C-alpha cells in the first residue's frame, strides 16, 4: 500500500503554521490562537496540491535550545514529523521580520538535506512584499510570500511545490472497505489520556507530562493491527468544570473535545484510582449518555492500589454506582504507565462497537417488546391505558428502535428506563446504548358512504 507524499509545516511559535495547515487542508483541525505554543502535538490532514494528494503535518512552535519541559517535548514531536516528511514548509513571520530564532532553525533544517520551501507568511497586501528580500539571507532557493489567513499568493506557493511532488502519487488508502472504529479518549486533565494513547501505539505520539492541560487539541491517530483491525484514536484535551475554564484557547479545547464526542463511535472515559469517580467525571459520562455513544470506563493508575485489594473492590463499586446511569458501559482497570491490562482495551472496544453496529430483525424486536410489556400495564395521567403495538429497529450507531403506541407523549420516564433496559438485554445490546423513539400509530379513519 503506497502512502501519501508528506509535507511538514514548521517554524517558531505564532508565525501562522496552523492557519496555513488549515487553509491548505480545508479543515479546522488545528487550533488557531494568537498565544504562542497552542499547537503542541503534531497533526495530520489530507490535502490536494497541484491535483495530487499529500499529507500535511502541523507541528508545534520550535524554540531551539529552550530548557523547559514543554519546549523540549514540542521540539521532539516536530523532529519526529521532520523525520517522516518528504518536504518541509519553513514558515516565518513577514510582519515581525527575520529573528535570531529563524536563523537558528534555518541552520538546523538545512542539515536534514530535504527539500525546503521558505514561506514568508502574513504578507497581507502588496505593500508588505517589500520585506521579502531580507529573508533570502537564510540561504534557501525557494522563497514565497503569502498570507495564509487571506489566502493570498497560494497559487504561487502551489507552483513552487508542484515540481517537488512525484508525478505518480496515488491517494493514500486511509480507509479500507470498512471505516476504522472512531475512539475518543476523554477525561479530566492529567488522568493519563496521552499516556494511554502512547501505550496503545507503542510510541511517544502524544506529549506526556505532569502539567495539567498539556493536550490542547484533539489529535487523530490511525492504529492498524496486523490482523486488519483499525482504530482512529482521538486524544482530546482534558475537560475541566466550566467555572475553571479561563483562557479562551482552553474553552476552545473543551469545545473541540465535546465535538469529538459527537463524532466518535466509542468513548473511552478515563478516571484515576487516586480520585475515583468525581462530579466532573459524571458530567463527562452524562454527555456520553446524551449523545448515545458506546462507552468504556477505564480506571487508570491501578498500580497505586497494589496490595490493597479490599480498597480496590470498594473503589470499583463506587465507580459502578457513580456511573449507574450508563449500565451498558463496561469498567476495566489498567495502568497506562506500566502497561498492565492495556491489551484488554481494544478487545473490549471491539465488543462494544459490534453491538453498537448490530441490526436486529423486526420480528425479534417485537417478540422482545411483547415479553417486556406483557406483565406491565401503563396508564396515561388521565387514566387511559397505553398500548404498545409494534417496534422496529431503524438505525445503528446507536441502535435505534421506533415503538408505535397510542400515547407516545404520556409514557412515564420510569417505564421508558425499564423498557430500554429490558430490550437491551433481550436484543443483545448489553454493552451498547439503545435509543428508543415513541411514535403514535396512524389511526385509520372510517368513512360512511
């Protein structure tokens, strides 16, 4: 299977790399914010340049020589992107002008011996083009001035890139006949989401630190196993209580995480053995329930309870009780740090996804409906009997059953919960949510001639 030609977008912080990445890919996958250091992990997106498919890689802002943890980790992520790239877009800020950091990065990039195009960004109008010559001192043959924000001179950038792309590029087979299972990794900050993704991938794909809020964007990573199973792992920013969300960029991160939840198949919600299930964990789980997503509850850092079995059993029961409104969600314990039981995660996701994608014949639905309602008589608030005529499954992911009745608006919530639980058990959805829709059966009017 061929892979796409890969183009890494690099540069110091706040020069517009993510804006260029989003513009070229036609997505909003990368966060765009004026604050330096917003992009921390590397992002991937598909794009078409000169009528040929390419993969773009967005990277964090590079600050060579910085000693703080995040700067070193971001630089490490960018180095990984550069190692797999076939071509480099080195982005600088035309409004700020040439800086010592740009010069240091230019020296570093030249040593890679890969094709490099110097992109002078933020030249929003022709009057800004006068600064272009000063950047030739960096020693690159291919220089172009653009405005990614205003899409200015992108055609000129494409003309420069076209000769550098192989003529026989084939579209990367991102999707096999079956789409990968979309798995969102959710949880509060610092519960080990990125460590878990890294453990599953077997490489340092995400930044991992003890600083809460390290992952600010949702990052997609395709995991393909030798047996053909495929998962799109989406590591998200930690979700805090709204009262604690102060910075605009963090608000955007939480919004992206919740948006990710809407588009996933299975949500893996991480808790920790240190704190058990908190109010914020329950709020996250309530969002999973609201959107009818498959769910796996993972208690991380279980190694902290080694030799304390009774305490562990109590914690399990507390989590089970705290998540009682998601009775279909399995609970497993792991240690992302040591790798303990992490191998059980994907088989459990497979079980959930299988049920989440199952379609049940109508006769089976009706048999289960008849058995569930046979011994339960339900009345409206006005004392009229509610009848359940028949049901049919109309959709999957989530499994959705429409039930026709005479008074759909009068069905008590308690009976709806009972019916949902009974049907999940009878139809084989023990590890999957089930969505019920009640509709009124059309009445046949009688006409006299």
